[in-house]
C-alpha cells in the first residue's frame, strides 16, 4: 500500500469511526462516586449535608451529560436519576462486601483500610456500578468500566456476571469471572481463580456459558471452573489449582489428590544442574 | 556508611548513570500511534486526510527526536521513516488480531469494543510495535514498551517473541511469553499461561530457551509450557493448569488426568473447621 | 431509604471519616526515593553532591510533613531521620536484589535495565521501604505503599513479610506473599506464586499463618504454598502449579507426578468440536 493510499484508508476509518465514548469521563465519575459513598477513600471528606447534596447533584448532572454520548434505551436524564435513586442500595451492598473482607482476612485492620486500599473491594465496587448500567441496557460503558477496574486490579469481572451479597475477593490478581457466571451470597474467591467458558464458539453468544457458584463457597488460588452447566453446590470448598468442569453437590471438598512427589537429592551438588 | 559518604556515593552514581531514556515519551508515542491507526480508541477522530497526514508527520518527527536519545544501529531519521513505511502492514496484522478475538469471544460485540477496551488487543498491539524496534536492533526501548503494556494489562510479552498472525489473547492477566518463544498463526492463549524457560542460567543468553507453538493451538488458563526444545504441534489443545516440558505432536490434547477428588462431608457442620 | 435520609447518612459518614491519608503524597515520595537511589530510573540525573544533598533534604522534609498526618509511635521528624539514616543499607540491599535478577535472567541486559524497567525490582524496592515503616509501627502507610506496587506490578507483598537478601522475582504478575511469610536469602520466585494462609479465620490475627522459605529456594510459576507451619528447606525446588501445604526438607524437589495425558486425535476433524 502506498503512503497516500494508507493516509486515505486511515482518513476513511476516522470518518467512519463510531461516536467516541467519553471513556476517561466515565472512569472519573466512578472514582468520584466511590469517594462520595466512602469518605475513607476521599482525600478531603465533605463538610456537611449541603456539600454532600451539592456534590451528588453535580455527579448526577455529569452522568447525564456523559450518557447523552451513548445510545441508551432510556433517556439519559431518566437513567442517571435511576442510578442515583439506587445508590443507597449500592452502598449497603458494598458495605456488606467490605465487612466480608474484614471478617475473612486476619491482615485487614478494618473497614477503613479495606475501602481505601483493597483491590478486591475496588473491583466489586466498580462491578456493582457497571452491572447496574449493564442491566439497564447501556451499551459499551459497563465493559469500559470493568476493563478500567481490570487494569487497576488485575481482576477481570464481566459486567454481566451476577454476584450475590457479602462477596469476598482476597488479593485478586488474575481472577476472571465470565459474563453469564452466577455467584451466590457469602462466596470467597482468591487470586487467579477463573469462572470461565468450557468451549468458546461465537454462536454461544446469549447462552449461559459460565458456572454457577452457590452460597458460602470458597475457591482457593488458581482454581479454574468452567462451563455453563457446572454448578458448585453451597458450602463447598474448591482447592487451589483445581481444574473443574463438572458440577459438585453441596458441602463438597474438591482438591488435588497425591499430586506431588518429593525427592530428596542424595548428592546436594546435583541440584545445581537440575532442571524441572 | 556516613551520611556524607552516602551523598558522595549517590552523586557518583548519578554522574555515571547512562543517558536517561525518554520513557514517558515513547509510551505516549505508542498510545498516539494506536489512536491514529484505530480511531475507535481516539477521543476525537481526525476530520480528513490532511489531518491524518499532518498527525502522522508530527508522529514521525517525534519518534525521530526520541530515537536520537538512544543508540540505534541506523540513523534515527531513517529508522523512524522505516517504522512509518511499515505501518500499513502493522495495521493489517492488528486488524487480523482484533478479528480473531471477536471470532473467539462470545462476549465481544465487535471490532470497536475489542480495539477500544480489550487488554489482549492492547498487549499484542504494543508487542508488534516493540518487536519491530527489537528486530531493528533498537536497545532498551522495546523492553520499556513491553513493560508499559505489562503494567497496564498484566500481560508480559518479551519484545523478542515471534508471534504469527490472528493471535488471540483472552483476558490475559498473568500471561508470560519469553524472549525466544515462537508462536504460529491462529493461536489462542488464555490468562495465566506461561511460555517460559526450563532452566534459567545466564550463559543461555542468545540460545532458544522458550517453546514453539505451532498454528491453531489453544492453551487454556494457567498452563505452563517450558523449554526451548518443547514444540506444541499444530491444532493441539492444552488444558488449564497443565505443566508441560516436552513436545507433543499435532492434534494432541493435553489435560489433567483424574486430578480431583470430591468428598461429600457426612456432617455439614464439620466443614466449618475444614482447612485445605 | 429516602433521598434526604441518604444525604444525611452520607454526611454523617463523611464527618466521622478518619483523617484522610495523604496517599498520593506517599506514593510520589516512594517514586522520588527510587529515582534518587537509582539514577538509571530518573529522567534527569542530579549534577553533583550538592544537588543530591539538597534533594535528599527536601525528601526528608516532605516525609516528615506527610508522617504528621499519620499517628506514628515516634515523632514524625525522628522517624523521617531514621528512614534517611537507613537509606545506605536499603540501597545496598536493593543492589543485591537487582544483581540477583540480572544473574538469573538471560534476557536481562544489566543492572540499568533491571532497575529502570523490571516490575520485580520495583516491587521488592517498594516492599523494603514499606517494611521499614511497618517495623517502626507506622499505621496504614505501609499497606498503602504495597497496594500501590501491587496495582503497578500485579505483585502483592504484604509489608509485614520478611524477605532476605538477593531476592529475585521474575515476571511476577499474580505473586502473593502474606503478612507473616519469612523468606531466606537467594530465593527466586516466578509469576503466580502464592505464599498464603492455610485456613483463614479472623482470630488468627497475630499468629504466623504463612510459610517459611529457606535460603536458595526456587519456586516456579503458579505454585501455591500455604500454612504457617510449612517450611520449605534450603536449596529446594518447587515445580510450577504445585499445591503444597506441608514442610519439605532441604534439597527437596517437589513437582507434579504423571499429571498429564496426551491423546492424539484419530480423526483430526474431530478436534473442531472438542471441548475441555
């Protein structure tokens, strides 16, 4: 392709590009929302109810403006008002998540620390906000928010995933939760866990492809659980690095059997050239 | 060491430090390049061919200036011109990558979403740009770009790795692809996959230490494939969490055998004190 | 909850919020410290000893000011002076870490590249700084710094972890090292390794919950090692994706036994519909 032809091809692509999404604007709004709901995160808490009301009003206006740039099923102003009306429930849900993290992690000093610094809290907070927009049929923005959280935390939760209350993510790097996953209440999930699809073919769009995790399940680091028909029964424990593609009943314990072998080197010097 | 001696030691280190690399400048250039090639990512698409040509010209000038700060085998202006001349091919390769991601992921809505938000696309895009500089013998900059992409995506591809067309990374957090890895066309790789070195000794610098993955191979989450002599034959499928250090022929399926054991607790209350 | 009641509840939360932590200030200080100690990272090295002394003096003043916002056991000025007095030892430790990375990674070109771009170096550098504050009883700040490093690198080291000299992290995404882990000298740890807790109950706060790794141990990608009583003896090698919850003696090699099965498809066309 000649340089001129390339310029023309690029120009055509730029002219045909979909209306740009105000991505940084939405991410900033999400951050502002967390700071408003959880002053432990804010650099400067608000002084009184008037300041809170004013800040919330500006936030709603900004959200309305940004939503005008997206093709939403509802009018933007109505959608933004809906979001604001839902904030008390969102905040209560997130407080339950933070409490679940504090209860489960001996290293956590309290709600303040979890809300201000834990990536698992950040990821579930952005997910619950993005999931609300996803449920209301807002295109593109939910995924943009989930990728923003993914970039910051290494935790990749598709905004379509349905996650019950008191959800505890610990550490979290490498977690992947797919679009049609369903997770019950009081689940606890460690770093590197995948709740993914068994086979991945484009025609499966719209079908449940990811597992169901019932209440009070614990899944340890690096476990991979796949398939839309896979159900992990309530109160089950899935051990680390397990590869699970079928259902297990309630109160199951799934773990590696005899998976390791320990060899003591007769001649310690031999270790030096050892290769796994 | 006394405070004064420490100050002197630091001052000496500062005086001896290699010419600083304009790191943020190169990362910004990479972002600008992606926005130019893929207006779906840009906040403001360019209006016409003149704007595209002008933007590309400025980009080439900026690249030349930055390359002057690095010891390049070719003159900086010549190298920058080479890069620009190669952009049509780079763009075509990246479109094939984006199409491969769309085709494989039922959750992907289309090229626009993949290009604008998928970390796997971002990582392969920066890799292909960095690999071009690596092939031309540019020091330090390729690795700087790959670490920038690693920081943003959790995907760590050494700029030396050779990756065929229509490469699909899904999710991607925790992927590591080593310097001498070779990957064929139409490969698909999930989060947490390592294509690494078997034994790691400094004298192996320059020798092929990382595996070869042939065409149409799928590697599921968390698989670890090691060694410079390890070849995964075409159309093979490597299951999740597999640890593979030897070659497998074409059309192989490699997976865990009987790796899990399910125990149903007789007394559900016993679960509470259960520890893995 | 009515909108007004929600506003009142938020206002109350804002009024009760703990004094905000100057988080961005501490993160900036940590970056400035690394640039001061390792001019290979700096965009502009300092010209002479006077410039170094002045920069260090300003850094100490800024640290003092920030520490005034935190409830520290020592007076802030005394604590900051202690930190500065400890910098020569910190720098020597970090140089040993960088040298260990260079020695172990055939792809590393030298100290300059490791210090400037390797996330493993960045993570251990921030850890050693944060651990110093943790040992001196500074609240909240150490964890804030470790989460900052976690966000940038995907490497999650609790500031309480005790890590010996010449520590080598390669790649690193997904590594988790718990609060009470103890690691000897010359350890080498790859991406996705967890040194975690066996059972996680809040009342275990303050008890050793994470493993001890003795000198010269190598732990490959994705291994999960759990438990406060688990000791990995010196010179041991832990293979990738291993799940280890008990002690192993010195010079052990722990790896998966017969974990994979290779099936060659009789009819290659059958692969197309294959699902793991």
